[in-house]
């Protein structure tokens, strides 16, 4: 019985989020029945179904991983050891492929944001104002491209700097998660408009800004946890890889570490995130089920009382 009461309290905390609306006043949400995700009363469904886009996600994600980790390694070692190409030309070839896929995706995203149809823009966003994620990517890509070009210019290219763009990206993204996580925990407010979050509003963790899909306090807590998970993990991974690139005696091995370790980190952290998220959403579903049953009982009791009177 104590466990049920605990679940009830947790459920109330999950659904009673004033800034996003209360589950008590949402009869449609409470009336949702069994769905394909389980026998429990479902959480409010979103208009977007991820599984309907799994093929595109798989293809695009695979190409981005191939471009950002595998392709530089595939090109570097055969060209370095099996050809007599001047090293400057070798890195010119590798650098020319950088941004081929991500650049097209970036251009596609830019077009969607500036298109006269505001379907893909943040709430209250204007046509010529990119969202926070887009500005973040713009700065990161500019720095990464500058390093690749600058380190390739000398007659004998600087191999170690050429191995650090991805670790630097992880450090930057991780620091962004940590800083916004601290601001959120301290109740600090935004200094400017952050995607759909207006200036002066409570600063959300960066992961929440990127997702912009808020349903309840439980969900926001899950996002905050993942924000710290990715933020701290990315900084540690990026800094560790950066140090390894400079410490490893052989620059050829250092180059492989610089482009290969981020992929290992990404795969491991993504797998852990999937497990973590599924457990969190499963728990929230159970709490919603408990809350739904209690509210249904209260409503039924009230109806019986009215009929008796």
C-alpha cells in the first residue's frame, strides 16, 4: 500500500506541471486507452512518430558517422603508407571530403529554417533568424574547418592538430550542456532568445533546447539527467582524446585515436542513453497509469454521488 501511495505522489509530480498544463484539466489525455506500446494507459501521444522515419535516420546517421570518423581513417592509412603522395596533397584529399554529407544536411536545415513556411522554425521564430542549435553548429563547423585548413597549409602538414576537430566538437558540445545544466539548476534566466525559449525565461538544459519536447516534470528530469550525462561524458572524452593525441609518440597512431575514439564514445553513450531513456519512460508510464486510475475512481465516485442526490 505504501508503494502505491509513493507511486501516486510521484505520478502527481509528473503530471502537475503548471507551466505546461495539468493532467487533471486534460480529459483527452486521461481518456487515452490501450495502445501498441503496452497495456498501460498511454502518455499523451506526439504528432511525430520516430519509427516512421527510421530508414532516413539510419541512412543519414550512418553517412554522418562515416564522414566524421571512418572516412578519414580509411583514407589516411592507405595513402600514408601505401603511396608516395606528398603529405600536403594527402591531407588535401581527406579535407576535401570533410563536410560533404554534414554540409548538405546543414544546407538542407538552413533552407527549412528560412523557408516561408514556418513548419520547421521554433515558436515565434522569424524567417531569417536561425535557432540556437543551428548557431551552435555554425560556430563548431567554422572552427573545425579552420583547423583542418590551417593545419594542412604547411609543406609538412601538422598531423596532431589535424586529428583534433572531432574531440574539440565534443568538448564544445559538452561544455554547452554543463553550462546550461548549471544555469538551469541555479534558476538562472536566458540572456537572449534560445530557440523557442524567450529572453528572460528560465534557462533549460541544452538537451531540452535541442529536443523541445516537454511533457511532464518526470520527462524534464530525464532530459536534465541526460544533459549532464552527455555534457560531462563529452568533455571527458574530448579532453582525454585531445591529451592522447599530443602524448602518443607516433603521430600516425595519434591521428587514428583522434578520429576513432569519438566514434567509440558516441556508440557507447548512445546505447546507454537508449537504455536509460526506455527505463525512464517506462517508469513514467506506470506513474501515469496509477494517476489515471485514481482520477477515474474520483470522477466515478463524484458521478455516483450526483446520481444519488
